[in-house]
């Protein structure tokens, strides 16, 4: 019996297994959907669907940099537990996905998942098989690629065994060990201080307007608790000061350099530029932290035990 696309689609929806795995199972079962489902279960692939709904907020972030330091990709792959994230098989898998992300032309996760996996099938198929083997929900959450300009170089930094990863693009007419070391120091700065922008001029006007609205409201809320009210212009000045302080913390170049409190990052870069005789500037950076923004499920072990005893 010929296997049709509709049959593959139906089996995939029922099992949650990858497209290639479903097609292979249907071919093996000679088109019998029930038997094909059994084949997937026997191989442990259908079980992946049951795990897909579980929260995966652990995992790893990783950066793969090309040999010439002209391009790189950063990825985040999540697992349910930190235990899996420390497994060498999972670590190797993350590294391979990062390498594929660099060579891919995909601009979003769905397109990337449809790319080919080196050992056959698609990246989605390989992910489904990995879920079945490891026994936890695993998800490729996001990726970003950098391609440096002619006078650019890309430097990366991994912190905490893959808890935080930074990808940095520096521009300079001179690329030497001093520039590479400076890049690594700035990567560590980004990892520690979590800036959102390179410099003040990179902050969108609407972002500044929203921040000003927030600090103004905070100032007004505090004023309600004061017995002696201050003039509106004073409150405006207070809000402006808070806004300036917040933007300093958000902008990498204005941050206090963590390895020398007497310098800002901008002044540190100036010192490197003077040393090598060529201006060094930051073209781009990305910081990934595992699980950031994901609401983790709160486990109450005592409650779990109590329920088990009571049942």
C-alpha cells in the first residue's frame, strides 16, 4: 500500500514523532496506521509527544564560532532538569545544533527545524529521537547568527558550564591578541552585567519614553507617602535622574568596567585602542541565559509525598 502525505500527517499528529520517523514506520507497516503507531512506540518515538507539554526551563546555551572568527551562532536548548543538561550526550547534541545553526540559512526556529540533520531526516526528527532517548522534554528555543564585517572579529564566552553565553563582534583595523583579550573581557562584562544596548544612541526613543513613564510613576507613588509634598518640577528632576541611572546600567559603554572600577567600558576600549594604534569598537553583541523568561514549574516535594500517601 502506498504511503501518502496525508497518512504521514495523521500519524505525526497522533504520535508526535518526526515526519521522517512517521514515514519510515508507515512504510514498515505497509500503510497500516495502527501498526505504524505501534512501531513508533516500540522505538520509543511516540513517547516524545507525551513529554512535549512539560516545562523545559533548564538546559544549555552555546556559541559555535567559525575557524576564521568571521561568523558565529549562539543557541539555547532547554531540558526539564539540570541533571540532563550535565549529560555529555546532551552537551554534544547542543554543540552540534549550534554548528548547524551557523551553516543554516533559516531565519526562525520552524524553518531551522525543517533543515537536514547530518545523520538523516530533519533537525526536528533528531530532536524527537533525542527526547525519546533521554526521557525528558527538550526544545530548541532560539538562535542568533553574526557575520562580521571585513575589519571585524567575533569572540565568545561561556559562563557556568553553559548557563550564560555571550557572542561579541568587535571592529578594528588591527586584530591581534590584545583585541582578542579585550573582547573576552567585554564578553565577561556582558555576562555579569546584562546590558541591553551598546550605547545611549542605540536606545530606541519609544523605549526611553516607556522607561521615563515608569520612573515617573514610581516617583509619584513615593510622593503620595510623603507628608510634605514637593513641586512637580522637583519630581520631574528626580525621575530624570532615575532614568539616567537606569540607562547607564543598560548601556554597555557607560557601565563601570568590572575589572577596574576607575574605568567605564568605553574608557577601557579607548585604552586598548591607544595601545594597538587602531580604534576598537563594538559592532554587536548577544547574551543568552538558560531559561530566562520561562516560567518554571514550582515543585512542592512534601505535597507530592502527601498526595502519594493519601492515594
